[in-house]
């Protein structure tokens, strides 16, 4: 079973408060700590530690960018 991750716990993984950098997309929390493109939790004008599902249409790429990242768990309220 997948681990449940609250929005509050997700928000702590914003690249500023903790070492790990997490982002949520369509209910799944991904660990993007290894990505140079998410260094310090910043990715262009976006910040980690949040649900970015509704921001993906602004990106010049598809959701396939998530494929190489480890799933941390499932996002809950
Ligand atoms: C203005 C908005 C954005 C810009 C300009 C942008 C730009 C980029 C670029 C240039 C890459 C490099 C590789 C590629 O094109 O496949 C990338 C990768 C990536 N983007 Fe975005 N992006 C944006 C928004 C987002 C959003 C909203 C998310 C999350 C929902 C996201 C998640 C990712 C991820 C996970 C990667 C893979 C990083 C890696 O492989 O190291 N991006 N982005």
C-alpha cells in the first residue's frame, strides 16, 4: 500500500525547510530531490512542496517528466 502524505507534510518538503524536495501531481507525491531543475525547490516560477496538477498545462513538457522519479506516496487533505 502507498504511504499517505498530508498537504502539511508535503509543504515541509519545499526545498527550503528539509533536504528532500517533493511535488504532487494528480494525487501522487514525487521525490524530485535528485533533479538539478528543482534545486532549492524552485522550478522556473514554480515552487515544490505543493500540488502542481493545475500548473502543468503551463509547462513546455508533458507529465512524462515524472517517469524517472520515485513515488513517495499518495496525497491526502
Ligand atoms: C512555466 C512552467 C514550466 C517550465 C518553463 C518548465 C520547464 C521545464 C524544462 C525545460 C524541463 C527540462 C526537460 C524537459 O523539457 O522535459 C523541465 C523538466 C521538468 N519539469 Fe518543468 N517546467 C514548467 C512547469 C512545470 C510544472 C508545473 C511541473 C510539475 C507539475 C514541472 C515538473 C517538471 C519535472 C518533474 C521535470 C523533470 C526534471 C528532471 O528530469 O530533472 N514543470 N521543465
